[in-house]
C-alpha cells in the first residue's frame, strides 16, 4: 500500500512538473511542456548576485552604445535635459511647524539659505567642486548620466580650504572604483563582523556603514602601486555629516549596487545597429553596381579587360575599344565626364532597389522599444513629428512628465540633499553665515527638519501657451493652484518673478507708463474673446483625422 502511495505521489509531482494536470494547469507560466517554456528555465538568484555577476560587461556595453549609437546618445541627452538640466535649483522646505515656527520665519529663512546656496554653487571659481571645474548643476548633470548609464552615481564630500567662503566640496567618483579590496569575495565577513558586498560594507542590519574605494581605476594604464590600494571611507562623519553619497535605483529588495538602466535595450540596440549598417552597405553596393555595359565583344575579351593586359597580347576589338576611349573623352567641368560609346555598345543604368522592404517599420519598432526605456516618446527619440497634433502631443507630455518628475525626485533626494545637508552644517555651525534660533548648535537638534527640501529642474514646457495659461489662470482663480506652483511648473522661481514684476511696476510708474499701456492689445487680428476657439477645434479635429 505504501509503495502504491509513493508511486502516486511521485507521479503527481511529475505531472505537476510537466504540466499534465492538477496544480500544473493553474498557471501556464509554470509549466514546461509548452513550446514557449521548454527551453526557458531562468534561475532564482539574490538581487546582489543578479547585479554583480555581469555588472562590468553590461556597463561597458551601455557606455559603448552611448559613444557610438546616435539614437541612444540623443535619447540620453534629452533625458538629462528634461530631468536635471544644467542648473538644478534648491527649494528649501523646512518643517517649520515641528520647530515651533510660523510661515513668515520659514519663508525668510529659506530665502536667505537659497541665496547663499546659489552663490556658493554657481561661484565662477567653482569652489563647490573638488576639481574646481563644474558648478553644482554641472556636477549633478554628470552624476545623473552615471546614474542612468552605469546604474549608480558615487561621490565624496570633502573639506578643502581654498580661500572661499566654504570648504565643503563634492568629488565625483567613477563607480568602477567601488569594489571589494584585494579580490575578496562578495558576502565576505570582515573582522569587525560587517559583511562586504560589491565594495559596500554592511552592518548586521544590512545598512551601509562604509565604502571601499580603489585609489585609482582598475584599468588605469599608468603603472602605480595605488592600483592595488583601497580606501575605507565611512558613510557618515562623527557628527552625522555625510561623507559618501551613493545613489542607485534598486529594483529589488536587498540590493546594494545599481545596474545600468540601458540593460533592457542593449541587445535590441545592437540588433538595430547591425540592421542599419547592413542595409546601408547593401544600398551602397547596389548603387555602385548600378551601371551595366552591353557589348558585342566575346566573353574572353571582356574578362581580359578586367585584368591587366599582358605584354604582347594580340590587338583586337578590345584594343580598338580602349584606344577609342582614350581619344574620345568629353569632360564637363572637373568632376563630370561623358564617354562616347564604341560602335555596338549600349549603356544601361539600373535603378537600385531597397535591400529590405520592412526596414523603416523595423527601425520604428526598435526606436519605440528604446524610447520606452528612456521614458520618452517615439517622436522625441526619433525626431519624427509627423502625425502629431495638439491632443496627442499634450497627452504624451502629461504621461511622460510624471515619470520624469518621479525620477528627478528620487535621484535628487539621494544625491543632492545629502550634500546640501553637509554644506548647511558648515554654514550654520562652523561659518555662522546662516543664523538659527537657539544658536548654531541647535542645528543638530533640528537637522532633519532644516534639511527638508525639494529640487527644481527644467519646466514641463507648453504645447499651446494660450490655452495652458488660460487653464492656469482658472486654476488659480478657483483656488486649485497658486502662482508659485504655476511658476515652478515652468522651471521658474516665483519669488524672482514677483521681484521682477514689482521692479517693472515701479519703473513704469517712474517713466509715466500706465498699466493699461502694458495690457494685451485687442482689435482686428487680435480678438479679445475666445472667438478663435471654434476654429482651433475644427483645425485640431482635422489633424486628428
């Protein structure tokens, strides 16, 4: 009886494994008898192992695509321009209520901090950059490229005295240098009890506490002993000040290193490159071979013409033809040459045909796949705007913008905010250029509340400025928005806008210009009402069709 039960259990397991019935039919994705699944047997690995096993190969291929693929390079540029731009702007948002303060204090303190930060990060001497090359916005721009292409951005917060108002600097580090020292394996347990994964030192709660950074790049061609030396740098200093900034997008739990966000399209991009080059080569070959000459000469003599004629060859039709050609050339300018044919010759030009009839459709499909990885639309990546009207453009902009804003928030909170916190500590505690109720040392009591902030990048832009500005005015009038929100949607600082408006108003009054002179003109060609709305609607409807 027990043998029968064991056999039944074994058959049941085999049936479930092969998908014969029972539990095996609950999800077709779990069966192996289907043709789609028969050779598809991925393994289950830890998140760290998935990232680290092929990290170097994937990053190297992603960088090669950025260097040599025009679509990938252009898509990366547009992604960075939309998410970061060249001058990311700080917006202080201190938790003033938790500190027992009011909105007036919050606004005034924030304005003072933002102006001091702006001067520090945009100083022509570039004191915020350890290498004194870039402004803070330029540093963030480069860091975001590493974040997207390499899967992570790495930087060190260092104190360097150079005669500037502040000594806090930011040094970008190539993430290739973050590695286990002396070839130690991942998950190695150090003498202090911490675990080592991909150069990141983790405590018993799996929190990063230190980073092991190689002194030079592992493939630096310059021979030096520093290639085999690592620095262990704690994540925070003695006062809790950030020292290492490591930013990556974790798509799974318990992942300590990032993977290139181009990983999903590396194969597709390479296939597109091969198709493009093969099609161009075939088209060039057909163009070169597009001229055919029909001659009554025997095949042997035509073959003789292809190779050099040996000394002593008998003169014949081919000799007469070559002699005739030498004496009967007609040149037009310096580039074009006309040839009189020998009697009996016919010249025939073959129109080259397209070597692949589905080339355009194939390339469009590949570009759509690539655009989805970049979070962009197909027209943005391909620069093919045919068939785009207001409705579709506005829909694309709204859908794409949510993803770009989400990525901006995640990246800037992980990369920009720690550096801002490090600088703010120096400005309040050490330099005392920014005052704080309770004195400089109260910074440590309210550090979390004071360093809450957001980061403003480029605006969303407009498709139809008139319609969108009217919608914004209605939202403000209906208390569903504010001047500040609408200005920030366009990448502007509303306080600066207000200051400019106030100055312009004072200037107009001084010059005797009334507000009516600055109003939108009306009259022929510029209706004051919405009489064009119906015509616009008809135009958009026609474009949709």
